[in-house]
C-alpha cells in the first residue's frame, strides 16, 4: 500500500509538472526566435510556389520536417504561422501529385489499335513488299466490335416523348376588375430637433459612469468591495443583471478589477485606467458570470442584503408616437 501511494504521488507530481510546462507562456526571446524561423520556412515555401516546375518532393518533406521541429505552440501567432506553412506545403504536394498522374502513361493509343486489329482480324502487308501495292486487309466483323461496345451502353428505349402531350392542361384566365388603393393623405416631413435626439439617446453610458462613481466612492481606501454585495439589488433581479453588465464595461476599460480574496470572497476593486504603453505587458483573462434567480436569492440571504449599494434606477418608459409622429418627442 505504501508503494502504491508513492507511485500515485509521483504520477500526480509529473502531471502537475506537465501541465505547468504546457500552460507556461513562452519567453519573448524564444518566441521571437521561433517566429523568425517560421518566417524563413514561409519564405522558402513562397519561392517554391513560384517555381513549381523545378520543385522536388524532397524539398516539401524538408519544409514539413522543419515545421515539425519548431512545433511548440503556446501562442496563437505561432500556431497561425505553423498552420500557414503546413497548408501551403499540402497544396504544393497535391499539385505535384496531379502532375505525376497526368504525365504518367495511363493510356497507350498504339496498344488500343493493336487490340482493335486483333478483334477485327486485320492483317497488314508484310515488310519488304512493293510500297505501291495496295494493302490487303480483311476488314473482319465490325458487328463483333459493335456488340462489345453495346454491352457497356445498351439500354431499353424509353417513352419520354409521350409525356409532353399528356401533361398539358389548358386553363382559362378569369378577367378581374382592377381595384385602386386609397391614397393616404400627404404629410410634411418632421424636422428632428436636438432635444428629441437627446431624449432618444442610449442611457448605457450614463449608467456605466454612475456605477463607476459608486465603486470609487465605496472603494476609496482600495481594499475592495464584496462583488455580490455591490452588484446585487435585493429589490430587483433585472437591475442586478444590468449592474453586472455595466461592471463588465468597467473591467474592459481597466477602471475595475475582480479578484478572489484569501477568504474565498469575490472582490471588486476600483482601478485607474492604464495607458496604451502600460497595457502591452498586461495579461487579460475573460470569464462568464452566470446569474439566475436562485443565485440572486442565495446571495441576498447569505450577505444579508437589505438596500442596494448601486442606487435603483427608474424604469425606462416606452412612450408611443406623439402628434409629430416621433417616439418620445
């Protein structure tokens, strides 16, 4: 039993080591070297495609072996380069294979004529006779050759020519009086004013700014806020889902960050947006947040939520068309 436990521990340690090797990111220098060598293979492949007449199969095999030696895919860019080289090598192999099939001696005309003469029992004039003398040829039985071909193409005659007259049905068209549609009264186009456009604007941007302002006020010390306590609205499930939607914009823009604390709670932090130069080395992670009615009720009960941290928004009213014909005008 002790030996079995040791083997299991060793196998689990090996599995952890392999996982760490697979998911570890490449060193920038190593990545640049692999990318450069793939570019060299791509250049050789382009040269071979432009001169397929002089390309040998061994050259394509050499390209594939070089790509196989560089196959350490831990990055999407390297995977794209490897796939491009392998695809173009496969296309060149297919072109060379088709050329070999067309260039091969798959059909011999002389052999065909010799066999036809054998079936027809045609004898040519022997060599050494007078060239001007007419050749003596026994034309043989062409009927035999015809029946040989008929076995491959013979079929019973059809009666398709009878289908035309039987399938024609003449229908008499009925004359109907043309009905004119009533002309609607003409209306002058309405000019949309700036105030009307402002009313019809999407309130998403304003709500995102409001959520950002609330997060900065609650996380002024930078210690973080309980994520579920921040987004959950105990009075409205729909607004809880909307709050998660608005928080996703803050995370994407770098104004908020989400992490799991040592206590196991999911915390949200207020962040200062990074510039484009500082954003190059940042590793981004994507996640999907699922919120249903059961999770919403459980969060309210677990964290004893009574009032929402994000103020409850007024419901959006959907107004009908006004006298001017515009919604919300």
